[in-house]
C-alpha cells in the first residue's frame, strides 16, 4: 500500500511503559500501519509479556535479536523488515496523540515533504508535563550542530531516502539518532517542522540517555568520528551542545 506507515519500536527493559506506547500506536486515527517491536534483550523474561501485548493488534510483529544490539541497530533491523512508504519512530516509553500520524502525514503530503518532525511535550514518570520542545524547520546541518531538538519519536521519513542513501543508525549507546539526522542533513535533505505537540517524551531517570558521562562520550564521538572534526573543533561543538542542553533544563 502506497501510504503504509511502518512504526519502529526498539525494546529494552521498558516493561512498565511499553503497553501504553503500543496502545497509543494502535489507537491512531490513521490506521494504515504495520508495527515492529524489536526485542533487544538476551534475557527473555519480557518476551512473553510482549507477545501478549502483540495479541492486541494483528498489525504488530515482534523481531527478537539474537544478541544485544542497542536501540540504533535495532531500528536498522526494523527498517530492513519494513514495507511502508513511511517510517515512523517511537521509543518504548513514549506515547503519541491519537491524530499524530494522520495530521503529520497530511502535512507532509500537502507540502510534498519527505521528512518531518513535530513539537513535543516532556513528561515525568507521573505523567506530569514538565516541559516542551518546539519544532523548527532544519534546512541545513549548521542548525543542529550546536543544539538538536529533534525528538526521535516525532520523526516521520520516507523510506526510499534511507534505502537510496544506505543511511543507518550507528552503534552508539546515546546520540545514535543525532548521527542519523546529521547524515541526512549532510546529504541536503531537510527536516520540516509541524508545530503541534503530538508526542509525549518520557524523561526517565533510569534511561540510558540520562547518563551524563555517556552523553559526553558519545557526543564527542559524533563530532570527532562521524563528522570528522579535529579534536579542538569536536570539543568546541560538544561544549556548545552541552551548554544549550543545560539552558533548556
């Protein structure tokens, strides 16, 4: 189907949140979907739990990794298995508003956009809104080198872009999505903003992305290894990225 959306959900130890995530996806008013949950844990304790969740909707497919790959490589695996015109990402502890896909796909079609992202709310584990991020058009790589506000769970992208350019998420603990966005912008693709809060992003204190040391390590690698900046330039951009992050807190 031309308008099929493939939803990619990597899963690792999100038992307390994943059902709500999945329900928010299968409850979308836009129903031309396939849903891939990539089980990324060598411990199979939660696999049966996910299999029970998959019974909620026949559009859900579970892919089980043979070894721990991380969120980025798990998303790559989901993309490889997908059949949709569009790829939509969501993490296993985030949720979507009921019209998220309908509104965003309509926005993309109306304007002939290939990539879009939206504004989003930041919530805590008590589901209280503690902040928000406003989506802005990102038409060049310079716009995000010092500050990246693209919420992964808000992004929809035409799959053919990924396949044509062989773009993949790297093997990083954090910032793997940052590399993905930078790679697209380096190839002159543009991120267009739909300024509506259609996603709830969970600020979980137990999340891998909450580790400051890990973020700094991976952030430096983004600039030094993936962007090929020298050490001084990499440190400069890492400091800018960190300071801009602190300003938003």
